[in-house]
C-alpha cells in the first residue's frame, strides 16, 4: 500500500467509489484510461468529421473496449 492509499480521504465511501479507478492507476493495478484509449483504432478523421459522427465513434470505441475486456476476463479465469 502506498502513502497515497493510506490517506484518510479514502475512508470516505463516496470518494473511494468515485475515484477508486485513479487510486488503482496510481498503485499500478490498472492502466490509465488514455493508454487504453490509445489501443482502439478509429475509422474517422477527427478534423473532417461532424460532432455527431465523433460521438457515434466514441460509442463504438467504448463497446469495443468493453467487449475486449470481457473476452480477456473470460480467458484469464479458465
């Protein structure tokens, strides 16, 4: 446990619930979200795409990440 994890602020359930991912990143238990996002290819040119197209692509990317993580979890526990 790091010094960060020992802070009393983590005893607050609301804070722990809202920020637990970030504590896990700081403790090297999870990768940073920008590193996860960098592994998902996009089919759009962001500069030439409409805002609606970018939001739709984000939704597709989120599903791809969730599917990949779900597949990895099933494989890891076999």
